[in-house]
C-alpha cells in the first residue's frame, strides 16, 4: 500500500492511498562494467534533462482557461509541458504533462515565483493545489501572497499520458477475496491475480513502464521549473512527494530554492520499496490502536466499547460477518479494510469512520455498505482509481529490484501478520505484481547532499502510519543543513495541511523568508478530532 494515499482497495490497493519497498542482492553481485554502464546511462539522462529544460524554457507554457471537464474554474489556468518519454533520448518521443496555476494573491513586489506541489502516491494528481487559494484555505493564505500555486499530473497520471493495467470497472468490482489467506489455495489465487495484473500493465501500457520512475518524474519537475520561467524550484512534497523531492534534490541540488517535505518516505536504497511496505504494516497497526483508543474514550458517542480490546472485538466480529456473507452482497473484508484504513491514515477520517461503524453496530448496515462499496456508475472516479493504482504499481516496481522469490514474500508477511494483522496481507498483495514485473527495474538513487542544496524543511508527525517517523530522521541525516519539525504524539499523514500554528507559522516563515530555526523543533500535537 505503500505509496501513500488511501483509496478504495482492490487486488492491490485502492487508488487513494499508496505506500512502498526493495532489495540489495541484485546490486551486490553486479559486475563493475554494469555500474559503469548505469553511470553512463545516468550521464546521458542528465544531459537529456538539460536539453529538455532548455527547450521548455524557450517554449514557456501557453496558459488558458482549464477544459470544462477538468473541474477547475477561473482564475485557475491550465497548460501543457512537453517532456521526453526517455531522457536518454531527449529528441525522441515526447509526452505532454498537464499543469495548472493560480497567481499569487499579494502584490507584484511580494511575488517570489511558483510553488510546485506533489501530493504523493505515486499516482496522485497535484492539480487541486491551486484550489487552496480559491477555497480560501486559511493555513495557506500567507504563503499564497508570495507564490503562484502550481499543480501538475505526473507522467502516467490523469491527463499526463495516463497508464492503465486493467479495465477500471473490473478494477473496482466487489467483493474481492479476503486479503488474509486461510490456505495455500488462497495464496495461490492471490499470486495469480498479482501476476495477471503485472501482465495487464504490460499489455495496456508496456511502452511507458520502463520510464515510469521517480528519477524521470524528478527530471520532469525540472523541465516544469524551466517552462515556468523559474531559475530555481520551490517545492512542496507530501508522502511519496517527499521521495520525489529527495531524488530531485539529489539530481538537481543547485536548482532548489526552497523545499518543504511533509510525511517522509525513508529514502535509503534498502527501503525503496519492499522494506518500506513492511515497515508501513507495523506503523499502521500502531495508529489503528491509537484510533481504537480514541473511539473507546468516546464510547458515550459511538457505543463501540469503552476499551481498545472491546473496539477491536467489534471490528473482528464485523470482519467475520462480512467474510461469511458480504454486506449488501458487496462489502467483504477487503472492502472493509479499504474503508477503515483511512482512520489510521488521516485524523480527519476518525469521526466519519467511527460514525459509520457505530451505525452498523446499532443495526444500520446500509451506511457501511454505502461508504465501503464501489460506485459502478461513477465511471470517471473509477478510471481515476484504476489509473492511480496503475501508476503506484508502475513507479514502485520500476524504481527498484524487488524480491522474486515467493518464499521470501510468504515468510516476511506471514511473520508480520502475526503481530500486525490490520494491513499486512492487503499491502503484500497490492505490491506483489512487482515480483513478476515485466519491465526493467532500476537501482534507487543514492539520496544525498550535493553542491548548492539549500536548507530543506522536513515536517513529520511522530506516529504516522503511511510514512513511519524514521523516514524523516533518515532524510534529515542525508540532507545536510536540513531542519526537522516533529509533531509529537500525533500521527496524521500530511501535517502541513492541518491547523497547528507551531508548524504552520514555521512553514510560512521558511517559504517566505528562507529562514529556519537554529535547531530542530518539536511541536505539540494539533487538536484531537471531536466526535
């Protein structure tokens, strides 16, 4: 589930919430000539990126009103940036990336350029970013005075040469099999689905797959910077967007002006992406328990039990009922995980998820069926979900060499499931297509500080489920001069969007002045949701 955004779950994981993983063995036995080859490849791609950026700087962006069906009203404007599919061949096949923007709200004198945003995934669209201004989001009001807010669909996503792995209506169909296997036969069935999914990606999107990497998306980001007419990039990345930022900062250290990374993927090569997903399973269990504690504390409202153990019993009872006979014929354990996982992801889901759960226990099954089942009539939403999952899978599978031994997957996930059962197997099946991936798999970039990299601001909650806290600590070590803001005793994913003046004021100060605190900072948690 590793990408980093939740959504509906499917064979793998829904399009909303991906997360991440990888192995060392492949690199350890490579002959010296192989690394020389890969170095040459990187040099070629670096030159290709410079060629593409120079072209984009000359071409600029032809800003227009957004197409009506994109859903972005004036004054938001939309445009396109052309990038090479393969940076080793910058004059070869090009793809078009969709971008949008809203001008800074302050004076001409206050304007500091564009702030480019990526919300994560991999597979999520950043195109809603300018709506933070049109919706008058108070958290971003100060920064909006100084910056144009720029969003984009990364390669493969949304309007940017979208990829697909399976028919979208098929993708959302429910109920799916319970992710937790009862037998070897269950495991064989899931392995077959994962292999078929990988084959479907090759069939439907084969030409794109080898180029669906984080380094290529980082190069795209540099081309977008150039097309915007910016000498240096101002970037806000959340979740997987932090890994994109880390790779960009490594490949283009001298092109960074300001960078905020929020809810950080551990960028170490060992972690990308197999281990990241395993680490996620552990963190999800912890945050799931935090939510259950909160539900128990608010038993007067929810009537789900006044201890964590009682709330867990209600969950297990619901799960068993749905396994025996899917609710409304469509909501089984897989669909329940797809719905309930948003609570450990985001505090904003605590009340809605508990409310639906409470209604179910009080006898109203329909509320849960409505919340957790797919809407087959929402074809646009289903296309978007399937596309998000396809990109999630393609990027994670292409970024790193994955274990191909089923024994290893089986051993690791069986062991973890004993203590961390909430997400483990669901996450495993979501990522298993990478074990039989039909396209080239890269070695992850060695994220590190390069010449000219300014101070990067890192923001992280201590109990984040999707991107465990250690990721922020690891990036902080690798990016010299960076500052880490820790939100203590909190665990929501995506901290910079929440109301917490201790964090909000520092993010504003950094983006508007470039100043950070003299040392790392620990902030008290944002307000706990009220039922």
